[in-house]
C-alpha cells in the first residue's frame, strides 16, 4: 500500500537520499561533462562532412529525435548490434556507451573501427569500449558520470561543430534541470511539490504516458521505465492510437470502494501528458482525442509541462519531472529501486 505520509517523513526521505541526490545533481553533471570535453570538441572544426551518419547503441533513439529533422546528410539510428551493411569509410558512426554491458554499443564500435569509418564515442576513457575504439579515425569524448543525458549533450555539441546537428546550449539544459530540482525538492511538502502530487496520482493506478512530439514521447518512455522499476506495474508509454483503446476499456471508478479491501482501483488507468509546447496540428488533434476519451470514461489526467527553452532542455525538464515523481512513488511504496 502507498503511504503518502512517507513523502514528507524525514527518515523516509533520508533513506532515499542517494536516488534523490542523483536527480538533483543532473544539471551539475551536464556542466561537468561539457567542461571536461571542451578540448576535444575544439578539434572537430576541421573535420570533413561524412556521407551519412549512423547513431548506434541503446541511446541512439534520443539522438535520432534531435537530429533527424536537422541533419543535412542521411541519418540512421541503429539500436541493434553491429552496423548496417552499407556503412564504410565515407560514413560517421556515433555511439553513446553509457551502460555497462551495452552489447549494441560494443559491437558497433568494433565494426566501425574494422570498416575504417569515422567514429565518435562518448564513454569512460577507462572502459572496455574505450579500448575497443582505439583507431586512426576514432575521436573519444570522455565522460565520467554515467549520465546518458549529459553524454548526449556532449555528443550533440560535437555534431553541431561538424554542422550535422542544431546548436545546443548546454547551460540552458543544466538550468532546466536545476529548476526542476528546486521545484521538486524533498524539502517542499506535498502541497508545494508537483512531483509528490503526481506520485499521489500514480499511487493507485496503472499509468498511461503520452508525449506529442518525438522528444516528449521519448521522455514519456523513459519515465514509464522508471515507474515500472519502482512499482512493478505495467506503466505504458505509447502513441495516442495505442492508448485510446486502454482508456476506452476503463470502467468508471467506484467512489464507494474500500481501498483496503479491494485492489480494483490499481487496475484503473490514469493519463499523464508530457507537454513540451509543440504546436503542431497533429499533436493538438491527438491530445484532444486523448483528453476527450479520458473525460468520457472517467480517467484522471495530469500534465507535465515545459514550453520554454530549446528542445533538448524541454526534454530534460520533462524527463526530470517524471523521474522525480517515480522516485517519490517508490518512497511511498517502500521501494528501494533506483529511478535513474
């Protein structure tokens, strides 16, 4: 059972200090990684534009969300092992190797060095991947915090210098993360803390998460993963067409049900919308359909918002807000699972 009193209990919050501190330091990690990579980033200015770019590894989809609308050469995200058969010496391969045991990243690095492709890798310089990446056409962007978002910012800065991606303001990203850390601080009680408020909503439901833009949808999937880790529930992040049948199948909640005698409420869905301010007409239509369906079937709705700053900063804010909510959900449930 979820105990909301734990969200403001000093002992419970102290027990979860490690995971909450990890979230609070996200902005500092971005600044640290960018500062450490400045010397290497300066060396990209004279590089030749590749024929195509392949982003490989588990985090390649985040790079695709940022780069696909902008990249002036063909861009492919390849989350599977190895590389596409056509990749060769005229192409660039970018890899974020942040997860221990990321077979996709390791095999992509191995293939890229074998084929003579230009290779850009963000990883710990002491890792096995760094050893595998050694080669004439390899550039290693050193990262040490293990934070995928911080590594992504560093890699996006490198791709901008190569004129393959948009300009990224690392300080804007760090500031957005700092603002969420302030708003969602454990020192703010439930009334003043939007993440604790969302945790209360998530306490007795199966969450459905939706983001309209590509980046907001990516954030929704990451938040759903965090919720599943702490709750063991089937938290689902998907497109509107996939969520609507779940909403339509929901039965109206019984306001007279005793939560201590029945677990029926835990099977009820709740809709969490991640809104990054995208004004695309398709996104507005999909959101309207979801809101109408939720109202018709008595499904509760909560919106996480960030509609200012560059795209990657808005993504960072939405991801951090959802991650804080998952952390507080875990505290209320007595879970000790990490949320990052």
